[in-house]
């Protein structure tokens, strides 16, 4: 179980970057999660891909907030639960991407980053 959590934590920065890029490009949350999961799976089999693809499917068939809370509740890893909360905030804010760099700069995912007020990495 610990190695699964470590694997997710190692992939999360890549997944977050690709998710932010996909959302900035105008993709919907489920489409972007599906694409990020598929991208990660092309690199190697990993435990994050099934979580992203399942969440994308749930968003398509249920309420978005319910699907993202489901991701958070089934995840024993704080970092993945934080991703779910971040995406929930993103959808509730009507797609405001400024939340992503602000949230990441607070080191909720175990890595540090320096961000300017405009959300651009320093």
C-alpha cells in the first residue's frame, strides 16, 4: 500500500501539470482527466491512471462534485485527495485556473514551488 501511495505521489506533479495545461487549453475536466490517465499509462503501468479514468467516467455519469468527493474518499493518500479537492474548487469557481498555482504554492502535494501572483512559475 505504501509503494502505491509513493508511486501516486511521484506521478502527481506530472499529472497536475498536464491537467492544468489541458484545462487551460479549454478541455473539460473529465476529458482532461481521461487524457492525462492515458498519457501516464503510455509511459508505464501505474496506480494513478485507474483513479483518473474512473473519476472521469464518474463525472460523466454523476454529479461532478459527487464524483470528485468519491475520488477523495476512496484515496488513502492525502496528495490524491487534495487533487480531488482542487478540481472540485476549480469546477465550483467556474473554471478559474488561478486556484491551481495558489494551491500548489502552499505545498499540499509534498513538493515546493515558487509562484508569482499571476500564477506563472518564477
